[in-house]
């Protein structure tokens, strides 16, 4: 026959078991909370990737509209371009604002050519760039000045 356990020993075992189960519950809840956060980050990443991919394709079409408008100067086409831009803005796609004479920023700009001019300053903007929630979809294509070399 087995000797009977004392009440104190049984209470101690139950207390230890309860503490162990509480610790496991806390870890499980923390793991679940981390899983929810990871899923939300991944969901936002997928939305960003999808939007930027689609927006990049739309921006190419917008470039064609700008080119056609430069040759046609049609008021209807200009209205369509404005509406297209408004639609892009409504989903979070914004044109990167750059002006001639501004400092060159390699994070948002792509230097296609360096010409004589004020060093590291934009001489001309060749193609507009676009952002989606601070992610560069397409950098601004620019010409940047460099100090002329002495002969």
C-alpha cells in the first residue's frame, strides 16, 4: 500500500502545478499577441507591395498622357490627367516635389546626367517621381550640376 500524502504536500504540488500552468498561459498569450502583430505587419506589407506595383504601372500610363498633352495641348486631356493625379493621391500615391536649384537627394532622386553647374544642385527635372507612404515607387529623374573642371 502507498502511504497517504499529507495535505501540505498535496497543496505544494498543486501550487507548483498552478504556477506552471499560469506561466504557460502567459507565454501562450504573449505568443498569440506577437502572432497578431506579425500578421498585421505582413498585411500592411502586402498592401504596400500590391499598391506600389499597380501604381508603378499606372504612372507609366500617366507619363504617356503627359507626353501626348505636350504635343496636343488638349483641355480634355489635361482634365483627364488632373483626374488621374487626384485618383493616385486618393490612394496615397503622391508626386515627389522637386524644384530646379534644390539639393540632390539620392534617396528620392536618380541622377541621369551630371552637367556643368552648381555642385550637387538640380539643373533640370526630366521625369517626376512618386511616393506611396514614404516608399519611393519611382525616383525623380534629374540632371545634377557639377563644378566645371579647369583646363
